[in-house]
C-alpha cells in the first residue's frame, strides 16, 4: 500500500517549466489563460521579474493591499514588517491607512478599508484547501485456473519471491497485459 498526494493546478502554476506555468507565461494566449485560471481558482497574478506568479485566494485574504497615489499601482504584501522595512515607513501608519483613520501616508493609500476588531486575536486566518490524498494498493485479486480458488495478493513482489515465480510476469497479469501465468489469472467476478 502506497499513499501520495495528487498534484493540482494551484501547485503547478508557480512551478517553473511545468505545462501550466508555460501556459501562463510563455504562451501567446497567456493573458487569456491567466484570466480563465483566476475565474476557476480565484486569487490573482502578479508580475515578478519577467514572469507571472499566482497568489492563492487564502493568501490574498490574509494579506494587505496598498496603492501608490502618484502611479495608481497596487501592491500586495503578506507581512507588514517586511513591507514597511522595504519602503521605510512605519507599521502604525500603515495600520491607520488600512483602518481608514488616514487617507494617505508617504505616497500610499489604502485599496480597501478594514474594520478594526474589538478583541485581540479574533482574526481567523484563511486556510489553504487540503491536498487530495490517494492510496494505491499494489495488490490484485487472482484466480487459480485449475482449482477456481479466488485470493487477494497484497504484495505481488513478496508473493513472487515466496512461491519462486517471475515477478514481472505476475505484474503483467495483474495489469491486464497478459491473460495468465502459472495457472493464475486476474479475477473477474462477471466471468462464469
């Protein structure tokens, strides 16, 4: 038995060189692809260098938006400390912008106004959706062609070693590439 997590579009879109990343960056229809991706998954794309990077809706909900007064450029940031350090501004003043107590500060203005919470720690952060987990069983149900006995083999490799038979031929029967091997065939409950 083996378990793994399924890859989804949200993981692949920022993975450089993946098929979906190429569609969002290097394709002639990249802008249309990005728009469709946002409609389907939410979030937004931001230009980082010469490539586009997608930010999930959960991160967007937990982050903040400010706008430059002179250029109208919107800037998204997740941690206020890093943003304030980068632009050499005070976090208290940024909080006042976000809460609507100030209109502008050092060329910045708020994109959206957020209400101030009464109690400390009452803000619940949005969570990313959990990955889909898949469990793969590497066994199969076989039937002995002579005795008509039906049995399940959980570990084909181990069974092949114990009964001194060829493992690859038994896998071929289990995957349907071969009809039978050493009087063993894949069990079909619909077969008479």
